[in-house]
């Protein structure tokens, strides 16, 4: 008998019925579904983390090394040879400060773009909100980013940059990077299901975007008449924000960041929407 | 609380046949098309695909599953069974109609999906459980039961790449079954694992059913479904052509079997589908039980005598000949014969195979024939020669005593095989 009553509870606990029917018109973004599966986000994150950190020491090592190596290359070429201006701070830390959020952004973008393909094995057999995959990727990448940030703090200490209250704003900038990365990545994932060449194009797209963001050069190089357009890019604000936090240069948040942020939210919401529509029939496409 | 947890209404799923063409499309090509010939591009992308380009994997499918009911879904490969399962498990959406599913849907379609071989059994239980829709807390609660049921406790903290495939299946199954689903989708997965675990799993499924879980059991095997379900639907080319009691369905199925060989009659095997070199061939076969009261029909625990005629082109020795009986789900239950050398003369030879005690329940069985030469060279084989009936020996009121219910026959008594030279 106690068993039976437990059972009743279990059934009552389940939210009423699910209607499986063709998608018609606008549907919800499915965020409630994702919330229902929040423990799965954590499971995937833990899995990614465990595999990477258990299986091969080189995996996480690489993701920390790669911005460091980039820093050395860019310092040599752009700072040393081309003598690009770096707002008066050592070029190495100038580049590294930008490479960390950029690396996070591109990781989130690529992760979201490849999410449907990378988990195809599971997707084709079990239903769960597919948004869980890119979301958990956002979390797993955070671990690497935090370690890189510790290195950055060490460098900032070495170069005698003061630590200020601005550090508290860093999560906000990381969130903006994640939002933009997810938005773009979800769009790419959706298009990649239908068009084979999207993955290649995406690589170039990210490359172009990297150079449209003041990662390896100073934003002061951009002529004044282009600045308004230039500052629409959410990653401009993230990168300049990181410099503002750690180096005291860069760009303090202004009204324009709101407009850029709205743009990021717009890309994110539409990305979620198209992704949501594709995920329900993706097995028919692949 | 809902008494009809699964309600499928006019469900249809359409696939594009030329999907490969669509898939290979590139964004560059599409943009080029749209720019160079915008009108035909628009027309093509807006118009419904023509009938020739599409295939309805399911159409106008409606049925219900009550609480605590096991519904069998029967159909050949390509009848739409897997499409139906995919829709019910929300992996894909239907093109039209709808399926209302109340409560949590569990599926034993692909147990262990999402298992990661680098992770330990413990970690995989959590990963798999949350993929299936459990909360971490729920997995915490059921963890002990899952480990206990799977029987891999000793290795629970080892990476599952060190597990045997059987252990992985058991672990996956245990997670899936402890999800406590309200609706359970089952494929022929229950045939996975060793016999003991299979039995345990089946009992667990029945336990869930008794607690009110509804089961949709999919199989191409009518007799497999018979063992689990009272009611079944039959899918053919994406449509439900029968939704009825399982016994009615079996009656219909049997009524379609026409080539039942009567005792004493000779079955001409010349037109049958032969395999093998053909140096020696089966010519005809007949059987009888010798029980005049049953008109020579075969009966449980009775004797059964097969008379085979084989034709050899030259004098030669064969080293094996047998008659096999399969139940209708394709299990071989009887294999009566010998692997002793038998010298054959040119022309027609007759061989007698005697089963002293036929360990079969009343029913219809498929007969297959096999004949090899030295070194197991296949001379002749007929995989489905004909059906034979086994009838109850005693009064019909007593037949529900089924001594061989589990289909495992102890042994088959075969008499010496006698070979005669047929008189011309």
C-alpha cells in the first residue's frame, strides 16, 4: 500500500500531458523544458570536465596553453615587428587580456555550432531539450577560462596593475560573451544541419570577427566615423571591458554597450528559436 | 491520474525520399539560386513536395493504450514501427495528427545511450539517468537499487570500458527501468543479456505494469508479442490494419498459412527452394505418428516418423541428414537426424527418421530439411519445406497443461536411420 501511494505521488508530480504534434507557427523557446532538465546540464558539464581532466592531461593544458601561445605569437609579430599600438601597456598582457574572453567566446560559438552533430549518437535515440548541450558547453568552458584568468591575475600583479572593484564586473562580461557566442553558434548549428558548407564558412566568419574586434590591435586604430558601427559588436565591449578591468585602459561601459547588448540578446533569442525548430526534426535531416 | 496515458490520433509522418539531394545542398548554392533565378527558387521552396518525392512512413494511425496495459505493435520491417516509437519518444515530430502522452516516458529502445566509456559505472548511472529525464536527487534515491539490480556492484567505480558488453547492457537496462516510467516503450531489447537477467527484467516490467505503467511493445514477431500482450495493433505500410485481441490476430495469421502437410501425404520437394550443391537432393517427404485414433497426426510425447526420399546421381556417402522443426517465431525446437555416414546408391534412396518421443506442444511448426556430405559439404537444404500440425493427444479440455511452455525441449530421441534402395 505505501508503495502505491508513492506511485500516485509520482504520477501527480509529473506535469500533465505532453502533446506530440507538428510545430505550427510560433512556439515557445522551450526554456521551461530546459529548466526541467537542469540536472542534465550539470551532468554533461561534469562529464565533459571529467573526461578532459582525467583522460589526457594535454586536453585542458592545451586550452590554457593556446591563449598563451597566441600571446607569444601576436606579441612577436604585431607588438614586436609591426609595432601596433597597445594603449601604452606591454603588448603581451594587452593581447592576453583580450585573448581570454575571445577564446571563451569562440569556444562557446563552436561548441554550440557543433552541438547537434557532436551528440548525434544520443540525439537520435533519446529526447531531451537539445539546448542542454550548448548550455552545458558554456559551463564546461568556464573552468578553462577561470584557470586562464588566474594566469592573467598573476601577469597583472607582475606588471603592477592594481586590482580594483571593477573585477566584480567580470562575470557580466563573460555572460555577454557567452550570450553572443550562444546566439551565433545556435544560428550556425541550425544552418549547418541544412547546408554542408556552413561549418567551413563559420571558421572564416569567426576569423573575420576576430579582426573586427580589438583583440590584437588597439581600438584607437579605427577611424572615428566607423566607431559607431564598430561598437555594435558585443565582443568589442567584452574585450575592451576586460582591458578596462585589468589594465585600466580599454573602454568603460557606456550607453552604447546597452545597444550592443540588445543586439546580442536579439541574436540569442532568434538563435534559440530557429534551433528549437530544427532540433525537433533534426533526426530526419541527418 | 489519466486512464489513457497514450492516445494517438490520426498520426502521420512524411519523409522526403530524395533527402540525400537536400542534404548535399550548400548555403552558397542556395544563395546563388535565390539570386540568379529568384522566381523559380521561390516557387520551389514554397510549393509542397510532390507525392513522388515523399513517403508516408505512417498515415492515419490512431490507437490508445490504457493504464497498466501492454499493447503489442506488430509489423514487418519498414511497416512504420520505429517511426512510431521515434514519435512517441519525442525524438522526432509527426507531420500531422498528434500523440498525447501523459506522464513520464521511459524507453528500453537503446539502453545505455550516452554512456561514456571513460567514466565509471557510478558516473554513468548519473549521466544516463539525467539524460533519461531524472533529477540528480532521484538518481541518488534509486542509486542503490540500480546497482543492486545491475549486479555490477564490484566494478561500480571502474571505468565502463573495462566492463563486458553484458555488464554494460545490464547497467543501462537497470537505469532505464528504475526511471519508474508511466509509459514504457520496449523494443526487442528484452532479448538482450543472459537468460537469468532477461527473466529478472521481464519480471521488473510486469511489476511496473502492475503499478499502472503502460507498455508499448514493438516487435516483428507475433509470437513474441503473444507472450507479453493481450491486445496488439498490426502495422502495414504505415497504416494500422488490425487492432484486436492477440488471439484473434494469431488466428488470422494462421489462417494465412496454407501449406500444411497432412500426415501420410507425400510432399513433392522438387519445386521447393533448394540450397547446396545438389549432388544429392530431397525428392519428397511424408510423416506419420502411427496413432490411428488421431489419423496419424503428430501429438505431444508421441512417436513421429519421417520418410524422406533423396536422389543421388552417383553412388556416394552422406555424413549427415536431419529434419528440423521451428516454432512460428523461428526458434528451432527439434533437430532430428544423424551425423553418421550413410552410403547411398545411385537413384532414389529412402531414409527413415524416427522420433520416439516428440517434445512439442500442440501447434503449428515449420519443417526444414538438411543434408551434408563428408567434411560438412552442404548437398541440399530446404529451409521452409512445409508446416505440420501437432494436435492434442487427449481431450481438448486438458490442453491448457503446457508441459513445454518455456520452449526448452530436453532432448530428441532419434532412432537409427535406415537406408533402402528403392525398388525401381
